[in-house]
C-alpha cells in the first residue's frame, strides 16, 4: 500500500512541475512583446543633429539680442559742460583733488601772466601755451613749454614762485586751464604763439593778431 501511495505522490509532483513550466513559458511569451513596446531605445543624436540644434539655439539668442532694448550706461557717462558765457563756464569747474602736473603748469602760467585780467585775457594766455606745445617749434608738453628757458619771466631757476592755492585768482586760473585744455571755449586770439605786455615794444616782425587786456598777441 505504501508503495502505491509513494508512486502516486511522485506522479502528482511531476504533473505539477510540468504545468508550472508550461504556464511560465506562456506568460513570458505573452509579456515580452508588451515590454518591448513600452521600452523603446532612444535614437542616438548624430553630429549633424547636434550642430543643427546648437545653430537653432544661437539664432534664438541673436534674435533676442536684436529685439531687446539696448541698455545705455548712464552712470559713467560724462555730459559735456555747456554755458552761455565764459564766466558761467568757469563757475562750473572746480579745482581737482589730484591735479596732474600738466594742468598745474598751465594754470601757473595763467596765474602769473594774467591774474587780475578778464577771463578772455586769461584764456588767451592759456591757449598760447597749448599752441606752442602743438606747434612742433617748442617743447612737446605744457610743462616743457612753461619751463623752457627765457620764455616766461616768472620762472626763475627752473621753478615757479609759491602760489596761494586758496585764492580766487588761483581757482580762476585752474578753471581757465581746464577749459583751454578741453577746448570748450574759443580764445579771442586762437592760433597765437607769442605775446608781450603792452608797456614794452620788442619790435617783433610777426603777424599781430589782437590786443587783449594788458597783452598783445602774435602769430
């Protein structure tokens, strides 16, 4: 009896195993096409496609730049000084905190040669110094022109006398020097290279341009 039961048990196990394998294969066969449809491989991007995409992006950026309003840097913009008179223009200038030597030399020449004269007279003196620098006949710097030997009588021993820098006359001389250097106001004797005081007669054989205040100007 035990032998018959043992054989029957073995037959049942064998049948169950065969059924299980058959069902598993069928499930796999049924599921495989569904999974294959759901998980599609992403096609690799070719180099031509990459270049095209980059080009399209670049075009969009350029288009945005062309259509966007231009931004103007107004914070660092310097508006030109405008005035209705030379006196008003002088009043708009202040003595720089850090004055360079070229400006100091020119302002010194204006101060010693024409302080107390009209602003036009001071500007005429300043423009003579600048015209000399640019002429090629004198030194090529403002300080070189001012300190050139035997040109300006206030220069002694290669130095200027002490200047009272808190005086109104010095403030005007610095403003006139700045105006002359930026050429923001025309001198009444533009182009003059020489001048002398009215009370002397050096007998120069030059073209006389005009007399302004206490000086006569020549080219």
